[in-house]
């Protein structure tokens, strides 16, 4: 794990955390699954703690592979998440009505 603050990470990556906070609060999200590409995984716990502290929701971090927008964990429904936040460079049109993706 990298020892960087959220401010230092935001200088490297455009995380759009305010957008994440707003979606979580607006939709009363209780449990969020975060997905990161390999290069961002060392920062995943810092990002997760920031989201958890600002929103009060429970955060799960997907440690499996994530090769882009189409790489969603199999059987993600069994995790009971309300929202998937996938950090990376590609936009993705997930159309499931039960789980929102940001």
C-alpha cells in the first residue's frame, strides 16, 4: 500500500469524489463496491476510507482483476451492494435496475 493522503492521490488521479459522495447521499446508498485498475489498487484503502467517512456507507473493495468498464465481478448481486463505483478511464453503460454504477 502507498502512504499517500487523499489530497496527494487526487493530484495524480481525477477521482471525482464529490460526484461519488453526491450519488451515495442522493440515493441513500448503504453498501458500495469499489473497483480499481491495477495501478490504483495501492491507493484503494485511502479512497475507501474517504468515501466511508464522508457518506457513512459501508465500503467493499474488489481485489480481483478490473480491466475496464465491462469487467464486473460475477455474481455481484450476492454481495448486497447498492452501488458499484469503478475507477478508471472508460465510461460504461450498466443498465441493471437494481445496482447503479458510477
